[in-house]
C-alpha cells in the first residue's frame, strides 16, 4: 500500500458557495506561483491543486483506504 502525505484546506459546513469559490480560486493562483512551488520543493513536496470536488473525493478515498486497513489488521485504539 502506498502512503502519501498531503495537506489541504477546509471550510466549515454551510460556508456560502461564493466564499468557497473565491478561496478555491485564490489557492489555485498561489499554488501556481514559482515562489510557492519552490518553497514546497525545498522540503521535498510538490504543490498541486484540487478543486473542492476533487478534494472531497480524496478525503473519501483516504478514509476508505485507512478504514479498510484498520479493520483488516484488527487494529484498536488504546487509551
């Protein structure tokens, strides 16, 4: 199983769509800047953009992957 590290931004449920659209647009522009790309590369990361739908799909995919692994290995949380 491949394990990838990723970061993202989220807004509270119910955030008005125009705000989501603006945040998405602004983030896409910042991630496209050479300065941003170079800053990520310095720490061994690649800055990529995912629109809100793609980000939702990524989170759902990650949740499914880790849920399956936890169940298949019988892992339990210890407190």
